[in-house]
């Protein structure tokens, strides 16, 4: 491809403005595509329901006990012998 030859600074500025706008359009398309992908991967309503249940269960004394016991239970389950 042969380089374009300009006869004035106005032509250069015009092409630069076009390139700037194209860059902004591609950026907005990429951003929209990312948002759509994120929405399709992460469902919002089921997670909100799970979060409210989690918040209710893990609040108060019972929640504090669970937060302490769960790591111990997980490490016991991982480290137990297969024959037991």
C-alpha cells in the first residue's frame, strides 16, 4: 500500500479526527461486548438469592461458629486416610 500524500494540514487533521472517532467506536463496541459476555456468564438474580441466604445463615453467633468450623472440616476431609 502506498502512503497517502497530503497537500495541507487540514487534510491531515481531518484524517486524524476520523481515526480518533473510529478508535472510540471500536472501544465502545469492545466495552459493550465485554458487558454482554459478563452478563451471560454471571446470572444476577440467583446470586442475589444465594447471597441473602448466605448473609442470613452466616450472621450472628451461629455464623461465627460455622466460619470457624468449616475450614477445620475441609482440612480434615482433605487430610483423612482413604481407609477410614
